[in-house]
C-alpha cells in the first residue's frame, strides 16, 4: 500500500468520513424511497463492493452488445446495420439498475458496518469508468458515431466528473444539486435509450424546431432569428445543453470551493491549479486525435476520428 500512498498520508485515509449533500427533488421523493426499500432485499453478508461491481457489470454488458453489433462505431447513415432496436432497451435497463446499485452500495455499507474510505474509492472508480462507457453508448444512440460531437461529449463527461471530485477534495463534501448528473442526468439517458429503442437512432437527426413546431412561430414573428440560429437536430440541442450544463457546474463548484477556502482562511485561487492535469491531458488527447493520415484519399482529415481506432481511443482516453 505504501508504494502507492505515502505512509504519512495513510492516517488521513483512516480519518476520512463521507459527507454528501443531495438537493435533487427526484432523488428525495421518488428514487431514494425506492433505493431504501431495494437495499433491504440484499442479505447482510453481501459486501457493498460486490453490489458496486455488479452494477458496473451491467454497463459492461451493455458495452459488449455495442462491440458485437457495431464494433466499428458507425451510424446507420454511415453504413452500420446495428445494433437492433431492442438493444437500446437493454441499455436503458442496464443504466437504470446501475444507478440503483450505485445508490444502495453505501446504504449496504452502513447497514452492515462496512463503510470506509476504500469502499468510497472503489465506488468512485467504477463511476469514472461508467462515465466513459455511457458517453460512448449515448453518442451511438444519438446517431453521431465517429464525430466531433462524440469527442465533445467525452470532454464534457470527463470534465464534470473531474470537477465533482475536485470540489469534494477541497470542500470535504460531495455536492449534488437540484439537477445533477448522477440522478437526473442518468434518468435522462434512460429515457433517451428508451426513445431510441422505439423510434430508432435516426429520430435524433430530426430538426429541433420542426419537432417542437417552433420553426413556424419564429418564421412568422422573428424570421431573421431563424436565419442566424439555423435548425439544429435534436441531438445537436442535447449536446449544446450538456455544454451549458458543464459551464453552470463550473460556476457552482467553484462557488462551493471558494466558500470552503474562505471559511478555512486559505487562498481561494490555489485550488484552480489542480485543473492543470485535466487541461494538459485533454489538450494532449485532442492534439493526438486531430492528427491527419492517409485515409480514403483525405489526408487532411483527423485519421483516428475516421478510422476503427476511434472507439479504442475513447476507451483509452476515459
């Protein structure tokens, strides 16, 4: 153990005590009562980490179906013939139960007296893997495949997870807002997978303004606005929503860190330096991904992005 964590730091690990704040209305009034009941179905001899691992196993199974039906990570418009629609229902079920397993492992730990920092580390490690796995699955379901939208989704997903961990490190508390990724974000993905299972991936290519009938309203009253904003697809709007959400999370997280550092009478700007590893590695991966190569007579296009290497690259990055 000392080879990975210095001996003088192990004492801090023993002192660690989980602290969390969850302001989600959906979690408080709907999901948490279900989770509280669900954990009682588990025998007390089942270790909390076993529940965590089983939940991750569901997502790994979902990912394996993608590898089986579409290992090249193409979309239907690029020539892919799968996955079949029923697979998306399994993705929805797998993610829903992953969330449930992830929610009750801590309850099981407290219920059995096995709560501890190493279990929390294992839980966060599984969550970090799921972040990348769900990014890959959701971008396939949204019919974007090998595209810069998928790359941007990977950056946003990793950034949000890094941001949450950074915030907890400096405040000692894991904050989950009224609308947060582990609760509402996952439920949104479950609904999205279900819709894809019903209508297919091409549904998300439909124009947002046409589906919502806002195009007629804007054309009638603000025709110049329609010219400037265009008519993005439903998938485009969801990605933009995710990017705006990340900016919102940055502001809220730094506000919490700022207040904690002020209360501790410490410098409020020094925590920002811990963003450097994320920024450097992200810049490195984007530069690597942008490299051109002799692919299909288009040497100026990003080689990895347009090749079968894209999916392994995303897994390596995450």
